C-alpha cells in the first residue's frame, strides 16, 4: 500500500516536483490524506507500506515507522536528519518553509509584533515542533528585510527543488 499527502498539499507539490520533475505529476494508486497523522497510521499499520510526509512527523513517530534513505545527488545514501538537512546532503528531499506577509497586513501593529516574535524565536519554535530551524543568519536577514520593508523573495516567485538556505543567503550576497 502507498500513502501520501493530497494534491492540495505543499509537500505533495514539492515531492512530485523533486522526484518526478513536475509539480502534481503523480501516480494515483495511493491513499492520499491532508492529515500527516493519517499517513503515519496507514504506513505503520500495513506491513510493507510506503508513504511520505514531513520530517516532523517522522521524528514524532520514529518508534512506529522507519525512514528509507535517499540516494542524493552525490550518490550517497542519506537518512533524514537535522544535520543532513542543514549540510544540504538530504537534497532534493528537504526544503525551506517560509511565511509570506502581505504589505498591507505587515503595517498592522499586531502583525508586526507577531512577525518580530516569529523572527526572534523561530529557531526555538521550529525545534519544538520537530522542524529544522533556519541558520541564525537567515533569521537576521529576514528581520533586516522586514524592518526595511523590503518586498519579495529570493525565489523570484518560482519554487526551486534542491536549493539550500545557504544558497539563498549567497544570492542575497550575505554569505
């Protein structure tokens, strides 16, 4: 049995782009769910089942599921880990997650306060929920951009498979 996120999921979009070379290009003979807990339950309850979901759900369920290593672009077999995500060796199956704020919303005091909180405590919050935190330089740069009211993204509006945070920071000329 196969399990995975539904077609409305960002994980589904990224995975299909990274694995198949095209977003939403996927086989259809799998059980899809928008709830990662349902995917974990399906994989853990069916011997030989395969599924994919976010790293935080793997970490939270390591006693119930086993990760299959990927063969990265250098030909190495790599297990998912904080270190493999940070050093870029778990590519193309790791991706940065961002928040985007509309300019008009960013002018509201409560939103400004929330963004400042997020950018100050983001690493701690990410670790608490099993996500891999961004490097401190990324939070610092995001705070600087927010304070300077700099709009846009280093992605240029187009998601990229296999890009690391270090590469994004280098694009900004900050590394």
